[in-house]
């Protein structure tokens, strides 16, 4: 397997506060990695740094994505290269129809990659196919983007967007937060439909719910901006049973 994401000695933070501390991590094509840690450990900061959220500062180290210097790319270029973030709190955009937003997102990525943009009929066919697989109704797609959506609906829509964009690396930042059982299964089904030997998943979470349905190849325990332990699925089970106490600095 070839390296898709290579993080070497990364130090980064926000407002002159260092949050990520000398972090190294390699994700190969086809792999599923889970980063688990308590609240405040800096897990979401990692997702913000990788996807280019403004105001976050890189103080040292390097990140390569698919062989390219990630920090040399604008956020929209990172998306075009195949990086996707399933956000913990998706943004509401009044006045923008969900289906129109999704069409523009898909065509922006296709244009970046030198592919022909989809016309309305082509996109509608693709959208119906992907939405049906995730049990998302046509009425939901006509509503304003995330406006009035429940937490579960927002996460299901994020999963649909991920399916449409077909990224090389999908980062799921606590995608299971606040979901009921049915919504969690829908998100997991979408993630499992996306995953294959050519793309990878980085699941950021602090409990086992999603990992029971999307089994990781590697589990990393993340404490105070650092990976302190790496193992398999059994490590996630151990944390679920015993908590993070043994990994915390005294």
C-alpha cells in the first residue's frame, strides 16, 4: 500500500497556543484509522489544520497528501486533491438549496481535476442514486442547506456529500456525536459504501459507537496533542471499558 497522508513531527496551534505537539502519523491507501481521546485533547484541531481552517498556525513539521505538500495548497485545492472533512457541526446556509449546493460542490471538484462538469440532468441522476442508497428523501434535498435540520439529518447530509465527492481521504470529526441509532447506522453505511482499497478514512471520536460499525485497522490514543498509544480495534474496546486514565500524564 502507498502512503496517502504523511504527517511528520507536526506542531501547530491557535492564538499562540500550541495544541498539536510533534505529531507523526502515516495513513496508507485503503486503511481506516481512528483517533480517540478525551475532550480537549486537540483532536478537532488536527482536522482543522489538515483541511486549512483559517487562523490555525503550523509551527513545525510537514504534511504530505498524496505526495504533495499539503500546506502549499489552499483549502479548496485540498478538497480538489481528494481531502474531505465531515464536520462535527455542519454550517447552516439560509437561501441556498441543498441540491444546488451539492451540484456546485461536485462540479468544483470535477473542474479542479480537469473532468467535465455535470449538467443538471446528469447531476440529478447521480444525486438520486446516492440519496437512495442513504435513505435521504427528495424533500430534504430541496430544503435550505442544513437550515432547520436535526443533528442526525445534518450528519446524513454530510455523508451524502462525501459519497458524491468520492474523496481519497475522508476525515470524520466526531461524526457520531448526538446521533440516534438509526442515524448512526445511516452514516456508517455511507462510510462503508465509500471505503475501498484506493481511499482511506480518519475517524476522530472519543467512544466506540461508530467504530463498532466502521472497523478501524489502527486505533491511536491521542492525549494532549500527541499519539501515546497505537493498536488495533481491541485498544478501542479497552478504552470504552476502562477510560483514558492510564494514558493521562500524572
